[in-house]
C-alpha cells in the first residue's frame, strides 16, 4: 500500500505528500529457489457460512435505500461542474449535497427521488465552482511536481485548494511557496507531510480466491492483497492495486514464505493508473471476501457496489491487518502522486479511523474497502474502495500482524473508488446471490 502523510484539521483532513514505493517481504528469487508452482483447484463457497458484521461498525449502518439514493446522486452529478461531493451525517438521517450556484433541473429531479421517510436532503453552497477547483487541482499536480507537490484536495465547502508538499517549511524557499501559489488563481493552502509509500486463512487462499487474500509476486516475492472478485463475460479475476506490479506480473499464494509448493493465483491483465487500480485475471474467483483477522477462516458475501459519500464508514480488510471498521470518509476528490511514472496523478479519498486504531499497513495494498448497509435489518456488504496508501512516516503499531521489518501502519488511509476502476477497465464486481 502507498503511504501519504496527512494531518487532521477541525473541518477536514489535509495533507502534504511525497511518495515512496515499497512492498512487504520483497525478495527476488528464481523458480528453482521458490519451489514447485501448482495449479490451484477451486472449492465452492457455502453462502450459509457468510459472516455478519453489524457489530463491527462504529456508526449506524447506512440503510440500503439511503445508499442507493446517495449513489444515484453521485453518479448522476459526477460530470456536472457545479457538483462537489455528497455528505451523510453520522446518524444517517441527513444528506448534504455540496453544490455551487442555482440548482439545476437534474439536481432537483434526483433530490425528488429521496427516501423522505428515512433522510432529509439539504443543498450547501460551495465558495468556488467545483469544476474549476478540480481542473486547477490537476494542473497543480502536473505542473508542481518539481516544487515538491505530491497531492491536492478540494474541501467539501470548495473554499480553497489544499496542496500537499513533501518538503517542510523550514527547507522550502519563499520562491517555491510563491511558485506553488502562482499555479492557480484560486486560493491555495500549503500543507506539509512526509509523503506516501506502498503497502502491500487469507494467507493461503489456494482454492477459493476471495477478496482480502495474501498474494505474492512469484519471482519477486513482494506481497499485496487481493481486492474484490470481478468478471468480464466468462472471464474471472480480482481487482486490486496498480502499484503492486506491472502488467504480466505473476501472482501466487503459499503456506509459508519458503514453502515447497506455490499455488497460481493469477496474472495482472490490466492497470488503471488514474485510480491505482488493476485487474488480475485468474482461472476462478468467487463473490466473497475474507473477514476478521489475518489468520481467519471466515468470509462474507459481496452484495453490491457502492460509492461512499463524505461521512460514510468504510471497513478495510487487508490480508495483514484484517478487518478494521470505523474508517470515516473525510475527504473525496483527492489527487495524489505515488511515483513519477503513470501513478503521478491518482484520484482517491481519505478516511480516518474514528478511534485512532491502525486500519491498514504494508501488505494490505490492493485489499478491499467495503461498507455495511442495512437492508431491512440484514447486514449487506457492498464493495466500495481499494486500499492504496498510508502516511509515509507511519509507526510500527499495527492491527493484526505486528509492525516492523518493513511493515508500518496508520489510522489514516487513502483508497480509490471501485466503481471508477470497474468503469475504466470494463470489468464488473461479482455479486453473491
């Protein structure tokens, strides 16, 4: 998983980023040194064994009808320059659409579809046009790389551009700050941060191929996590993170690091750098994901796909940290850089774990982020994000597998939208019956 340095403010999380790439347990080896590679054989999941996670949530589960409503708002307004973000209150009874100027007919029509018996919808005005802010953010990312710019976010109220830089103020010249400010005519707030770095039972998923499994590059040994099972026609595979490896990378799972047999998991078929997303094609995969801890044998069904608004609670389930809920969406429309190559302008969102518990770390990269929706009293797990980054200078206090030895963890996580990766790749999330 990539890392980014972030600081939490009263109204929003802002950050300054400088990215460092690195995977957990990366050890180059030949095929002879690795041992025998074995084709995996599929074992069918018993849907009756799927686990319920209502009790793991920090906030009330968003009712399914409300989730469908916020999803329709975000999808319907995504291309409108007047639209910034959708926010949902902690009690799940109020939806706020952050908007600029007069309401459009499209906005009014979508709001009229609200489940009024469950939520109240309000329209909040942004200071500047969101379309201008988003265009300016992309320009600052592309033109500010040499000035240490590693991330740009737009607050929900559209009052400024939060520009993250990798160099501290004490080492940044006045001319550098002025140069950054000059990249846009809109207000720019410069924040410092150490930057991002990648992070990479579940541990031996040789016959199920579920989300949240531990996977490793066959020849390099670097470790990541599988995200969500996907399909394209008759083809099957897994969605995970682009920064885990290049197209053609061969992924395996095993019993222990130097086991004599390695089980084929799949091959990276496609990368979507704009969202740090990738598709691994495999012989089989199933619409479930691993839950609970790193050594867990429990799994849960994926019932749909959802784009999380501000205020939504995401549960992450990386292979090394296990399930950690309570991750509240603090910032959307966040643009950041993971390297100087094709991952130099990634779009994602920022979450903060409500109790400060480490939510993800090295080895969790590519893992699933999901929401638990309340479907008439039944917990329904919806695919939402792919784990992408944590603060670069995070400590070694970790949930699940301990930190140290190249593993660090953070309560602040950057992840990317599953819906965007699916749309760009042409693959779709597998849904359990």
